[in-house]
C-alpha cells in the first residue's frame, strides 16, 4: 500500500489555531460552570452508560487484524450515549448524538497521558459521517461563531453558507439512541492501514417519536428496550484506498463506499440490563473518554484529530481539577456504591445470548 495513504501534512499555523481553540473552550467551561459540577464541553447530556461486549469476528481476514482485533477476542466494555449540544436541553431538539466506547483489558502503551495506566482503548463516534469543517483553522472559526451569540452566528452563516448548510444537515431527531448508526468522522490507523469506523444497529423494530415527548425521552427509550432485550451493533471499518478522494487532512469529505465499502470486524452486544441508577449515572459522568486513549496501531490521523489530542487532555484535566475527582478514571464493572443484582449479573456473561422483542 502506498505511503501516500497514511501521509499527514500539517498546515502552517495549525498549532496556533489549536491553542486558540483550546483557550476558548476552557474559558467557556469556566464561565458555564463557575459553581457546581463541571460537565463535558461537548456531549454533556448523557442518556445512559451501559455495560457491553465487543466481540471480534471469528473469521476476521488477516488484512483486518491488529493486536486489538484478533479473531474470537472479546472485551468487556462501557458504552456512553449522549447529545452533543454544550448546554443540556430537551431531547426533541435536533442534535448530533454520540456513542463513546471504552474497551477494557487492552494492554500496551497509550498515545495519550490521559488514563495511560489503564488497560483501555476508546472509540468515539457521532451520528454524522463527516465534520462540519475540513481542518482546524476553519473549525476554530466555526466554533467561535456558533458559541459567540446569535448575531455572530448569523453573520458567519451568511458568509460561509456552505459550511452552515453542512452543519444543519448533520442535525437529526431520533426516537432511540440504540436505533441509529454512529461514525468516527475522522480517520484512524488500523494496523498499517487508515480507516474510518462505523457502528450500525442490527435492530429489527424501530421506535417512533412520542406524541408528547418528555425532556429525557431518549433515556427512557433505552431503559425500556434494555429491560426487554439485548441490543446488537455491527462494528465496521472502511479502509482508505485513494489518498485524493479519501483524504486524511480534510475531515469534511465523505469517503465513497463505491471505492471502499464498510466491512464488519466485530459485534457490540449490549445485554439486557438495568443501568439508570444514581450510582451508575455518577460513574458515567466521572468516566473520561479520549480518542487518543489508544494503542499505536489505532492512532488518530489528520488535523482535526491532532487538535482533539490537545483538547481532550486539557479539558479532561480541567474537569478533574474543578470536580476534585482525582487524576485518572478507574475503570471497573463494579461501580462503587452500587450493589450487584445477581439476576442481572447472570445476563452479563460471555457468550451469544442475544434476545430480541417479537
């Protein structure tokens, strides 16, 4: 495979744009949470943190294998579902939805100082296939405009209507976070290849938007479904095959599936469970996710990801300092302060025990 596929080209001034963007985000967090618990800058509204398994395909082809993705390998995992909007609001609003996956039991040095002592690997995905801006410079301008009040946002959208239209297209309403697909948006290494990730639900029955939705109806939809059945997603990769039509430095470009279709490498199984306890909600708020919490074989690629490294590490550190939660997140299936339900534990076991509603 040509080295041009994995080549990164850092534009002049990128470091300055990253620094400015980070300072702006830190200032917004301090302003927003002067008192009380500091939530995430993005995806602060959590619908649920659930236990899950990532089960690698038994017949995974050799070209799709990495030290993490080996045939038959299984990982106990946490999955967090959320809304993007920086200020929590009713779920009926159009928004980007998030799915953050943390595998446990992943050995090896991590690329980020964040959670570096933990044997974990994170994958962060959103309900859109591309980024609103191609690079850090344009993303920084977009972010400042959208968070600077109605007037600034209006004039920015008037001057940059294509970017504004792309951002508007990404917003969606959904009836259940367990029923939509999620995408990595940005590229990552997958061994010696470059890929984008997708997590696609295998749901047979889709929910409809309620007639009179409560503010937190997405959490309620998850609670109802996971009380009755397991939930299954296909974890897929799209391998980069063309450095021009599938660029690593322009995150706004949709990689054509005609050039390279998504291929399944693993299954994510979320067993039936009860997850809506106060202890588990608190645990989910404390848990940190970072796309750079990864082994070298799954290094994030491209300018937006280079910015994310600085931002996630600094913003996670700011939240820990503000909330007095310690230096690192302890990741365990045993949540402090939560008694384990034996009947529930029997369902959270290895093996294919998937059950669906009829």
